[in-house]
C-alpha cells in the first residue's frame, strides 16, 4: 500500500454502499465543523447510484444546508441532456435531498466552451475563496482507459498547471466538448475517493494500484492529494487481479 493511500475491498454491494456513505457523512460533518461548509465533487457513471443507495436512508445524519455541490467534470450540453453529468446526479440523488439549488453549481451551456470553463472556476473561487481551492471530497470514477474526470491518457490537459477548470474540445469519449477539474485542483482536495466495482474494472485497477515496471501511469494513477487522503473503494470483482492483501 502506497503512503497516503487506502484501499478498501468490500465483500458485498451493501458493504461497498455503506462504506462510501460512511465516508461522505464523516467528511461532511468534519468540513462543516472546520470551515462551515462541505464542498463535494461528483463524477458521472454508477457513482450516483451508490451514493443515493447509501445516503437516502441516513438523511438525518447530514446537515444538507452546508453542502456545496460541484461536478468533477461536465459534458458541455444542456442541463437536461441525457449526456449531462448534472442531470444524472440531480435525477438520481440531488432531487431527493434538501440541498438548496443555489448550492448546486452547474456548467453554463449558453457560454462558449472556454468561457464556460472560466465561469466554473469562478464558481469554485466564490465558494472556497481566491487561489487554489481545497475541495473537501471528490468522488471519482475511472474509465476502462484509466481516465478520471475528463483527463484522458496522453492528452495535453494532464500537464495543465495554471487553470482550475479546463475545457476540452477533443474528448476521445463522446461528447467531445467538456469542462473538467484539472490536476492542481484534484490533488489539492482534502479527500479524493475512487469508487470502482465489477470485474470489468479489474485490469485497470491492477495497473493503477500495482503497476508493472515500465507501465506508463494512467490519469487515475496521477491522483495523489498533496495534503489530503486518497481512498479506493473496490469490490471483489474490481480487486480480483490485485496481488496484495487489502483491507
């Protein structure tokens, strides 16, 4: 196990759901006590289903008024489009909990792509203050190519160091136009949590957590919070190719 990284392997879907929910509740309450609000970044995919299953029955353990919700990346489409990460997160979770809409920060599809990225960075700073934001919790997924957020293998954005939010117009995964948090923001998070379930994730999980000599690091392996914690939530399927024993 690498320094600063925790790997948690759950034996059942319920165990995985409960572990993720416990982390979110813990980080939410800790952040509220520390600085008065809780900033969380959501990714798309199956993460929203896991979060919803774990938190909807524990709503009284969370102060929803403290939540400030962002997307780790977003497809630059209308907010009601089937490709929108916001729509997936809103329909599956946010619409079912009492978070004020003004505390849910969305992309503005009426803007040009680069302007939208700049506007989203301004929203980050409006919540966290000027400079590099320290988000409380990022819920991250990983694609079969090892991408996370909209940071893809071999793409120039992997080296972006000055922008908080970047635009991408040539995403190898459709739709091509997106905005994404950059690595400076991702790696300044207080906690970054990957959630990966199913055997289909196993080969890339092995490559990220137990890389062979000479293997080029994929974007997910580049997530290394400098002053925070990194947690991988896995199940028996996604962890099936790992050699080391993980709790």
